[in-house]
C-alpha cells in the first residue's frame, strides 16, 4: 500500500504499472483514467445526493418529532442531568461562562452539580443559547442527538465516496439514519452512533487514503476533519472518543509497517498523526482550563469528565457474580464510604478509592472476574444480536477477498474499512465486557456491521469488474479505469 504524505504516496499503483509500461504511457493512462472516473462518478454522486435528500434528511426530520409522536417505552428515558444542562445554558447566556452554573452572583463549575458527565451536550446547549439569546429546554436535547447523528453519518458517507467506495457510502446514507432512529431518550446516549461515525473518520482517512491512492491535499483536508471529529467525540462520549484515538494509532501503525518506503519525512508524518490523535483527547480538559482562567474559577474537586473506575467497579455486578455487587451507583458509594466515611460522591478521591477496590478484586479473584466478563460478553452478543450478522457478513467478505487476491495487487480501500470496523466492533464488545452490556451503549456497533455489509457488496462488484478473479494481477485503480 501507499504511505502517509512524506513517503512515496503512489508507489503502490505506479510500481505495478512500471513493470509493464513506460513512464509516458503511465501518465497518459492515468490522465485518461482520471477523466473517465470523473465522468463515471457523476451518476454515483447524483444517486448519493438523492439518497441524502429523500432518505437521510426525512429520517432526520422524523427523529426531531419522534418524542412527541410515540408513547414512553423501554427506549424512552429521561437523563437526570438535563435540568442542570438547561440551567448552565441560562447561566452562559447571561454571563458568557461555559460549563458553569450560576448560584446567586457566584459561578461554580458544572461538575460541582452533576459530576462525571461528558460535557458535549451541556456545551452545545450553552453555545446555542449564547448565540441566539434564547432559552433552551429539555426538548432541545433530542435535537442535539439527531443533529450529531446526521453530521456523523453524512461526513462518514462523504469520506467513503472520496475513498472510491460509492456503494458503501450509499449504504451508510440509507441504513445509517434507520439505525440512529431506533433509540430515543431525553439524554445523551442516542447521539452515540453519530459520535462513533465522527470517531472513525480519522483512522479511515489515515489508512484508507493511501490505499485509495488519493492526493496529499485531499488527505490533509480529511485529516483536519478527522481531528475535529475526534475532538467532538471526546466531548460527547469520552469512551467512544478513546476508541477513535486507539483506532487512529493502530491505523497509523498499520499504514507505516505496510509502507514500501519509510523515509524521514514519512516518519515525521506518522508522528504528526499520532500526536494530533493524542492531542484530541485533551480538548475537554483544555476547555475546562480555559473556562477557569477566563472567569477566575477555582478547579472543581469533582470529576469533570466521564470517570471509568465507578463503572468498572459496578460493572462487575452487571450479571450474577460472587462479589455481592450490582449495577447500582449506591453500591459503589457504600464501598467507598467503608474506606473513607467522609468521601464525596463522584469526587476525584471517590474515583481513586474505587480504583483501589476494583484492582483488589481483580488481583485476588482473577478467575471469578474472568467468568463475569465472559458472561457479559455472551449477554452482549445476545442483546445486540451482533453474532449472527457478523458471521453472515464475514464469510462472504473472506471468500470475495481471497478471490480478489488473484486479480488485484496489494491493499485496496475496502481493506481499510474492514480493519477500522473490526477495531471498533472489538472495542464496543470490550466496553460491554468491562462496563455494561446494555443496548444503549452497544447499539453504535451496528454502523460498523453496516459498513461490513457495504464492503461485501463493493467487493462483489470489484470481483465482477476483475473478470471473476481470472485476470492477471493489477491494481484496484486499473480495474476501476477499465
């Protein structure tokens, strides 16, 4: 495959052509292929725009009014922190301070009132109220969820089109909104699907652009969008954002070790990508530090992001277990109070105590902990219904990819989708094992199964263009140009 900017970007395709043609013939073939691709891309782009207008947007509009149209059910719930978000938006409109709550003439960090929350929804409500000078209500939270899903799905589909995967792009535009609209709450969780799409943009760009042999300029455009998407993911759902960071680092490593040339400039490019990915993790803390400095606010003693140790501890009680635990906030608070009766709920000291308690159980009861996690994995596979679809999609993909090896030389863009989707599916299942197997945390996994289905169709079409795998090995670009 190719490598990041700074290395020989087009060495994969050009190397194969050099074995059979001269340099002048290569340039003519490339220009002719580029022109024919531009002509052929117009019908595909028109079809995608029609799908966006007649499928994606109507489902987005429907999701905005779904709460008023449907009765409350298992999928409908209210998030206790919403009232605090609304209050912080009112405070931001009058004072300009974000992630803060007005108590008389004093500003206090929002974490002092509702600790352990991801700041994305509160920050969005605050910015909207500040810009429009209008008050917000709890009904605006589902609007944020629907908007995040729309933006995430649309950007992911656009990236896939730029990777020369129009079929996968079409599948995402039509199937993605259906997946996003199946879960409704006046809370943050329905936006997790769009957040997962945003978190996947950077790793798909890093790994997919060289495989698709796209230009450096296009790479850096999507690289910037990927960093923005990863930063937004960290704000709206820290756990999913961290998945995006891990996937980006893995994608960068795969791209590096698969590159034919590893020059000093190429290494620098890889370092930039990894550093930018890690820097995106710091965005929530950077906003909080900026707020403290701008409004002379003392740092909160409470957790100002989504803390993991509370959920890890009570996660051992999400199924039947020998530890006497249950998925209940009160159980964790009681455990912390047994060690320090004066500890404050969801404070930094509270999380430190639960970290100690969690590792005490893991170190002294490793087998029992492993059994609990296996139970949760089995429950996650059953609840999310991911097992059977995964097998149904994986079998044809493996078959088609093996057939294509006979006629397509090197890596192709679809391989990047498979690698990144596999990473996210594995990490969502790991999250279910470590925390909770609830569908509200697991359902974004479906967008990556949908990507796998689109890749299977794309591989089938590519195999058909390659003559069923019987021709002499060429590149994916040469097949598409033929």
